[in-house]
């Protein structure tokens, strides 16, 4: 099975973004970590691709998951057959909110 192509539009310190990163580490998945806070062009790219402004957004093999938690990304990966469910525990919370002023 070929590894999935994953592009993650994330914030440097947001809880939800950290949750997405934790899922990528849990399953040892390579991904492009696109910093939407420090690179406005990547934020614009995320909006163009996802059709909305909330993050994280994760594109997996061309399928966009918009405004998702790590838990939602993991559920998609398992349902799509891209990873096998595991009892391993993520090394960070996978569904933790950002501070209110960090969400948009």
C-alpha cells in the first residue's frame, strides 16, 4: 500500500493543530505541515482549497477534511483504509480546542 499524500494546514500552537500532528506521529505518517499563521499565502491556499477559513484543514490524497480535530482525521484514515486501527495512544491530546482568539 502506498502511503497517503497528506497536506495539513495548521497553526504552530493550536490544540486542534497539535492533535492532527499527534495523529500523524501515532501512525508514523509523513505529511506537509503548512503554517497558516506565519505564511499568509498558505492560509489563502487553505481557504481556496477548503472553501472556508477555520483550521485545521487536512488534505489526504486530494480529499479535503475542513475544520477537523485529530480524532476526526484518525477516523477518516481508518475508514478510508489508509491506516490500521491501533491501541497505541497519541502523544498529545487529539481533540483540544485552541484559545478563542486562535481559532480563526
